[in-house]
């Protein structure tokens, strides 16, 4: 049997803890580091590169959650993704600590202008040797728009603006021809003006008349990450995404999502096989299944129902404080990330008996609705192979529990087993993030 190499990324926030609730209280959390220091990120980056990861995925939230109980107080009290710092500043720190690890950073098209962001991302691509990715979001958090002093547009308008934003960025990045820089010391000519085009753009949302000031970076364009789950988001991802992130509970759901997205990608005139579909999941592993189950029990004990509901309310855009914890979970009107609620509803449908708001909180508070894979290294590897071979997953976006211990567990325990099966690279073949993602996948005998 032949199998493809799996791509791996690690999803992180520049915050007090990873995305799950309460993990900052874990006995081995931070391991003596403070997330606001370079040493914290250097340590994590080196661990991920040691494990052959393709990239670190730096998620972001422009403004703290304040949907639950209509207040920011629960967010501060529980440390619910707050404090949260700017992820863009981490790129040079991670790059200096590694040689190959890609760095995908989240930046909202609702909070930036194309010219400025294109310039920053090109500069970072130079400084990292071509390892930058851009996770394109349009922002869903109402507080973010209030903080920026602008009205929150409807979802379809946010995506229309994002389309134009990217189109303008593409024009800027492509405005220098590959041979524009001459560097002829004898003649004194540095660049051939005929090989550099001025960008003149007049659109619905943006106007730009500019000479792009950054020479072509190693990748020219950053690798485009996308994680849209709504119909508008999926269409946007099909038009632009090179790596598309998703949360689907198990193999049949992954296969259905794979078929849907690759069909949309083909309809957009792109090669469906040139795009990687990466599914978020959480792994709790130990030397044995019993050890992994013991770790899981400890992690679950750290999740607080109200803290988790603060997160869930903020992500989904629905105030769950309207309900008692013992009330049954039902579908609600979600103004935020619809996938957050759908993942919980999908998980609840697999359980016998009632599923309450408190049950949803405990589930979301640990795994954010992602599939939770628990077991020994071989058991974890078996499940990942099923997701890849039967679900169509090109790889996985690993959601941490405690930091940095959970990534060390995965790299030290699971990665050797995956390498034994030929599923994880032993070394990096390319010099840029895009080259490593396109690396030919090894076949293995099994």
C-alpha cells in the first residue's frame, strides 16, 4: 500500500495560552517561559522544526471577546484568549531560531490597506528566506470593528472587499519582472525601469497609484492560507487558498468537505490537487494508551464551563449566558464563525443521550470542536493514516493543549512512528515554504 507524506502545521496564538480554555494553569505550561518573550517562541519553533513541521500557523483576534454576558469581564477573569499580542512581530523571532519552518501569520483585510500589508509581507519574506504565509481573514468579531472605528459590513461584502484586496496585492507583488534588477557596477544601473510596472488600480473598495518599493522576495507572493467555512468563505478559499484549513469531525465529513472544496477549486479554474486541505485536530499521546488517557483526564479537569462558554460565545457570536448549563444544546443563530458551532453539533450527534450546554462547553473548551485523538503513538498514527487515506486529508493543523509540552509529546512520541511509516519528512528538500509544501510525497510499503 502506498501513502502520501502528511503536511503538519501548529496553530498558536500570541497569547497567554493556546486556544483551549484553562491550559495556562497546567503544571508544565510555559516551562518557565513567558509568551511575551522571544525565548518562548524560539523553543516552540525549534521543537516543531525537529518534528519536520511545514509551518507554524499564528492565529489572531484583533479585539478580546465580549459576547458572553455582553461583557469583557469573563474574558479577563478566565484569561480567555486575552491578553493577546500582535502575531506579525513573531515572524523574525521564529525565523532566526529555525532554518526551514514556515511561518503563516493571520492578518485581516478589514484592518489593513493592500499597499502597506504587501510591503510588510514582502519584507518579511526576504528576512525569512521565503518562509512566509498569510492567513487571510475578513474578521467576524464586532468588537474589532468598533476598535477600528468602522462599521461591520455584511459577510458577503467583507469577502468582496477581501477579493479586491488580494487582487491588488497580487498586482503589487508581480509588478517587478524577474530580471528587473541589473546591478551593473560599471554602468551604475541598479534596476531597469522598463522591467518595473507602476500599479494603477481603481476599484470599488481601493484606489492605488504606486510604484511598489520592495524587490521580488524569494517566493514573490506569500503562501496564501485560508480557513473559510461558510459558503462565501469556501468560494473565497477556492479562488485564493494554497493551504485550506478546516474542522471536520471524522473521516466521512472530511471526505465530503474534500469533494466539495476540490470541486469549487476546479470551478475557479485552478488545479484541485495543487491545493492542500489541512484539518485541525488535537492529539493527546503517551507511551501507552493508559498514559494518554491519564493525561486527558488531567487536561479535562482544567477546563471551566464558564471560561469555555466565554470562548465559544465569542467565536460563534452568540451569548450562551442566556441558557443554564444544564439546558440542551440546540442550533442557534451564529453571527461569527459558523464552523465552531457546527463542529460541536456534529460531535454531539455521535453521543448517546442528551447533550447540554455544559457538555458543549467542556468539549469546545479543550478541543475547540476539533477531532480529539487519544492514544499511544501507534494508535495516533493509525488514526491519522485513516484521515489521510480515506478522508483525503493532505495534513493536519495540530491544536496544542498545554504549551510547549503537548508539541514535545507529539514530536518525541508520534513523529518517530510516522517517520517509520514514511509519512513525515526526515529532512526538508526545499528552501522556501512553498517549495516544501510542493515536495514530492514519499511512498511507503505497509
